[in-house]
C-alpha cells in the first residue's frame, strides 16, 4: 500500500466541512468494535475465573489421580505393594491410601441424624507430603485426629454439618452408624456404631465438603467400613493438574487389570464439560457484538463510497487502478478495526483487572461460595479475540471496496 493510498484513506475518515456525518459514523463504527472487544475480554475473563475458582474448590479434597480396583468388594487388599509401584513412577509427587464410605452420624447429646460421607486419610505426620490441600482448610483443630485419651479417635466435620449437629471441637462427640455385614441367622444387615470425638472443623467454601463430609484417620475408617487392612484406593499427586491425564494413562498401563485409574477431569467430567460448554456459548453470543460492529463498518464504508463517488471517478480518470481503490477502502476498514480493537483491549484489560483485583462485584458467599466475582484473563484468549476482531473488520471491507473499484470514471464524475 502506497503513501498516496494511505493519505486518501485517512482523508476519507477525517471530519471536514460539509461532511461531518461521515466522521461521526466512523466514530460509531470504532465504538462498536471497542465495545465488542472489551466486552469479550471481560466476560471471557470472568468465565475463566469462575471455572478456575470452582475447579480449585472442587479439587481441595479431590486428588489429581485416584487408583481404584474392580476387584472383589471393590476394595484394595494388597495396597502397600500397589502404592510402592505407583510411587516409583516418574512424575508422582506423593501417594497415599484412602477409605471412603457412607454412614449416618448423630451427635451424642441429641437425637438428630445426618447422612454423611466418611473419608479416612493418613493422620498428619512431620515432613509428610500432602496429596490434597484439604488439611489447609481446618478452621479449628487439625488432622492429627488425636483425642484427649491419646488415641486417634478424632473426627473433623464440615462446618455446615457441624452447625446442624451443633457440635464443638474438644467438647462434643458423634456416633457413626454403618452396616457391618449380614447376620447369618436372620439374613438382615447388622448395624455398627462407633463413637468419635469432634477434634476439628473443615471450612473449604465448597458446599459438598462443608455440608456432608466427616474426615477420620485411615485406621479408624477401616474399622468403621469393616475393611480390615484393605482400603478403597490410592490418591496420587502430580507436579501439576495438567500432568494428571498423561500420568493417569501411564499408571493405567503399568498397573493393568483389575485396577482403574481416573484423573481429576474424569472424576468431575460432567461439571467441567458443562463449564466448557457455557464458555463456548457465551463466546458465540458475544461474537455477535463483533458482527454488529462489522455491519457498522460496512455501512460506514458504503456511505463513504456514495459520498465520494465523484472523487473516486476523478482518481480513476487520472489513472489510479481499481486495485488501489480497493486498498484505500481496505485501509479505512483496517484503521477502524485496529483503533477499535486497541481501545477495546485497553478498556477490557483495565476493567478485568479492577473487577478481579479490587473485587468490585461482591457476591453472597452463602449462595455462590465465593465473596466476589473472580476474573482470570488468559493471553491466548486475548490474542484470539484480537485476531477475530481484526479479521472481521478486514472481511467487512470487501463489499464496499469492490463496489468502489467497479465505478466507471465517466459515470462517477457525472454522479449527483
């Protein structure tokens, strides 16, 4: 593109006497692109922030990888050998056994019953590498599970569950009721009742954990679930969440049957698939704003062609080729798209930073489990938005540019 073509394109965009409306429409077209780009950056950042925040909350007590078994009774009996095999694999940061079962719990000083998930994990030890972050969210007590008698008969309850049971750490106790087997005489299930002292409260901000989880020591959970020395499975930690799918495949190939290995995405596949679909749907909807901005560019350039028909005819008569006319209007559309995209980028990034860092939009944590609207702006998404905006702006110039290039010099000069 020559300097002459750029000068003509810039002249057609500027405001001058007798043609101020064109300048106003150009500003409107630029404003449309600005609004579209800034809205896309902010909304996609919010969707990313919500996904990241929700993912981290879900994965507070969920490991990167779980190793389970299809064996008899769905429990892992020779788990020490399996754990040693898993621990030897490159990329495994930590591995630990766990027991997970369902039970009914009751505070010892009243008759209110609640259903709960009972999870047994190894008690805290000095220098122990943790598999999950769950231990960091104890608002009272800890995960040593030590009671006043020096035994590991303690229980850490989710904060909402503790509130409903009205129990206080170090003061109250709970009963855990499970079915321990079938009576050989009657053929009916035999109940089992175990008593635990409340030694801690768990406050993660995630409803699932706070509302229905009871954490006890691994040995106590084996006793409650009547597993003997067996466990439900193994929890594995990898260097990062992104390493989990590849590591899960390696472990699956190494262990073979009857083991099954699932990573954190598979454990919560439906939820994360729904979140991705929501982000995609929101992106498509917001891209319609970009299309509206593209129509603004088209209408602006068509009005320029109509207004400058005589001038275009003179340029053609003076020898300017049709391709130069096309480049003039392409340059106008590119300027509108570039300026709008640049301003929208600045506004979008500033707004995203203010919303996220300054916590401008407050939320009710009792409903959303977060106290503000999180924003996570990813460079790839921003780059994609910029490319899409400039691409749409460039495509919007095709029809007006072709229309201008097809004008015949004589007819254009005679245009009224």
